[in-house]
């Protein structure tokens, strides 16, 4: 893996190098926006997303999809892989309402030609979705949650406690990619990385493992742009000491605004 070489145009990220840690198939648009703003994007995926073989019981859930009141997608990957599995079997039932946790997932649903009925306006998390009025009176309703293998159980457990029947459909898994971290270590040690973009706690933990504790002092002193307060809490626990800025959402434009704000002299620490 090499560092892209190009002539930067002047812009709000001129002189800034951003470590982009998204999965390879989701990183390029953000990387190009960073470069269009005058910065340099170091592409270093710390997560890879792979489909899983759908079990017979899970396939039966899809065959009975029209029996559900709500379908909840917890991420863009849940939308992409979940709808792929659904459309191998049936069309999306009009009666099944769709809820998502964040704006990126909402955009993915709409791009697939479907309508989003519920999405948090600010708190893009399971907690934010559970706080919506649509998720309060769910007793007697059937809900299916589309997610990856090993996702959080908070959402499913909370909805069950409110009286809903909840099934979980896992269509993908997250793995740590086999990426060579040496070029990142060198850039970090020579202070050539100004900020790091992080999309999840798992991404942050993978990055720390891939860099290695024996060569990570620079890492914990590098500012972060993250997409939820939960990541801030985990980063502080891991030992990150510098500025951590929370983007308004995981959407590219929101992450760019956070990166630009952090690169601007006199920015507010969050």
C-alpha cells in the first residue's frame, strides 16, 4: 500500500494529512473530498466487510418478511447486504416500515428505492433510535433487525422488553484486514499524520492493534474525528490524549466539516 502522490490544490485542508480508516469499498469518496479540499488522504482500511452464508432459519425470516411491522437497518452495510439477501427471495413488502440509525443508512435505503419511516435527528445510535416516538409503543409488533454478525444486543433486548417480538438477521461480518501498517507507522512517527477518521469502536480498536503498542506513542497523540460519543469514551479509555471531534453524522459531508473545523486555527475542542 502506498501513499498517493499528487499536487494539492489550495483549500481548507491544505497541509493536512488525514488517515482514512474506512473499509476500502467505502473510503474512496471521502478520500477524494479530502484531496479536493487540499489535503492528503492516507487510505488504510482497518475493517473489511464480508458476506456470510445465510442459514436456513434466517432465510425463513426473509420468506416471512411481510409478517413484520418494522425492519431496522443498523448500518449502511446492513442495508447493502440485507437488501441483497431480501431481493434474492422477494420484493420488499410495502407494509413493512423501515427504521435506520443514521443518515448514511437512510441515504442507502433511499438509493435502493425504498422509504425511511424513522431515523434519529441527532443521536445516531441504538439509544437514539429507541428514544423515537415510533419505538415507544411496540408491544405486540413484530420487528426484524438487519445487522452484522456480533452486533450489539441493546436494541433487540430493549424492544423485546417493550413487548415486541424481535428477530435478528445477520448478513455480513466484519474482519480485520491484512494490511501492512509500516507506512502508517513511519508517517505517524515523523508527524506526517494530522488527524485520523474513525467510524466505529471496532475500527479504533483494530487500528491500535495493527499499529502495535510498541510503536504507538504518536497514535495516541493524534487528533481524531469520530461519528459518535461512544467512540470518544472508548478512545479516552484506550489512552488517546489529543482533540477528539464528533462529526454530526457518518455522512461524508459531515465528516469533512469536522475535519475542516479541526484544521481551522482556533477550533473548539470537543
